[in-house]
């Protein structure tokens, strides 16, 4: 059930009383790499840690549905928007400090900027992320990575805010339950504030060469010139989603302005005039063809928000509902 406009206006007024500026009905399209999505009921962009914690505290206290937005590079937000307060964290948590063999990075920092900086300063470990858009927090949440690499390899600790208890805690890597595109943040109302990453000293020339090579490989293999959200589906155990979709003939399929590019069957690009529903319908078609042809159920890697139970029903996912007040991919 959507909350009435007045309910959200009062939420904005409470924020304003606490000294936090917010806006009502802000389109989320400019905040996602797909350039798609309807409005957020309330949009907040705290400028520092103190303000962010105040917003999270108020959200927990008043049970405001809340989405934490990083770089928006893994999200498909419904055209009807989100019945939630969207908290854009990139500005509030954009910091980095160096400490001997580790760096401490705010969850709002850009992962590819950090990758470039550490490489330039003779630290190896983040080269893979030179071409990955989004924030450090999003990369931890998703355990972002590729065939031979993932975020979990460099994380030592993650400092989180727990919406259920309103407490800040530092979790060790072993408590983060990292898995394939998975972490503890996906299963509990936890918000990453910062993380400590362990890197190895190395020759900056060498790390730069590795990054250039990886970037070129990515440019050749992925349609980086069009808005997208990276891989559409996860690889099922023992298979590659792109190979299954390729064999099923999905390349060049399109719905409205959304298209599977000719050289990567597990991507969807926005050719300029797509709406979120075009992407959703195309994903549905891709999911169905692989299920019917190979009896394999592809699981979306893209996080669909604002589709209600339709998302879970279409992709045959469990639908346990929200994690407390937090709007997550179960929404
Ligand atoms: C061209 C392209 C290439 C890509 N290549 C790759 C790749 O090689 N490997 C890969 O894994 N991914 C890839 N991606 C996907 C994406 O870049 C990563 O998943 C990225 O880590 C997501 O971070 P984000 O900040 O954009 O997250 P968002 O899209 O903003 O959010 C994703 C989820 O994380 C949650 N979240 C964000 N920040 C926090 C936080 N601080 N605390 C708790 N939850 C949080 C959000 O609520 C949301 O549920 C690619 C995307 C594009 C567009």
C-alpha cells in the first residue's frame, strides 16, 4: 500500500525541523546508470556523516520506507517510482584515509576512483574495479566482481549502521557472509558506512598496465557507450548466462527502447527512449526462453525496485517483503 502524499509531506517537514533539506517527487532516472525510473516520494542527499546518521535514525524511529542509493549502477527502478525516502549517500560518505597496509574508504566513494588512486600510489588489489561504476558501499553489498575477482578478496572490515538497533558496529570479513554477488548487507537492515581494504604494495607501472588491459578488454566485450546496469542475470551454477541467452537467440531482441546488444546477450541497453517497463518485459522474455529451452531459471543480477510482487513472481524468487523499513531487492 502506498502512503498518501500528506504522510510524505510530514516526513519532509520532520527532516526540515532536524535541519536536513529534502525534496518531494524527485525523478530517480538521473541517479541510475540506466537513466530510467520514476520519482522518489522524498529525496535526501546528506552532506556529511552526522546528517546521514540523523536521517537514518529518524527513518528507523518513524518507520519510513528507505532506499539507500549509491551510484545506481545495478538498479532498475519502476516507472511509477518508489514509495520510499531515497537517501543518496555518495556525498556524505566520500572519504579515504591510508593506514599502513590498508586503506579506509567511505561507502559513498567511487570504486573506480579509489582503484585509480591506489594504483597510482603503488597499492595493488583493486585493478579489476577500474571499469566498474558505482560506490564502494554498492560494491560491498553486491560483492561486485568478475570471473576471477570479487570485492570480498580485499575487504578486512565493514563498519555498518544497523537500522534494527540504531547501532554502529564493525564487522569482520568472516561476518560479512560474502558469496556470489551476495553479502550480509542483502539479508539484514544494515547500511555500510565505511570499509577497510587490505592491498599489497606493488609497482605503479605494473598496476597501471593491468588496469589499461582490463579496461580495453571491457570496452571490447561490453556495450559501454549505452546506458545499462551491467550483467542482467547471474551465472547459474555450471553455466554462463550469456552463453545460454546466446544459444536461445536473445542477441538483438528489443522491447520499446530496450535492447540486447549484438555482441553481449546478457546485457540490456537503453537506446535512448526506453522506459523501465521495456527493460522489465525484455528481461521476462529472456528469462522465459532460457527456462523453456534449458529448464534453467535465471536469477536477475539487476535489482528491480518498485515492481512489488510482480518482480518476484516473474523471476520465481522468494518474496519475503521489506527488511524492516529498508527497501531492498525484495521490494
Ligand atoms: C557498464 C557496467 C559495467 C559493470 N560491470 C560490473 C562488473 O564487472 N562486476 C560487477 O559485479 N558489477 C558490475 N556492474 C554493476 C555495478 O557497477 C556494481 O554492482 C556496483 O558495485 C553497484 O554499486 P552502486 O553504488 O552503483 O550500487 P547501487 O546500484 O546504488 O545499489 C545497489 C544495491 O546496493 C545497496 N547499497 C548501495 N550502497 C549501500 C551501502 N552503503 N550500504 C548498504 N547498501 C547499499 C542499494 O540499496 C541497492 O540495493 C556494472 C555496471 C555497469 C553499468
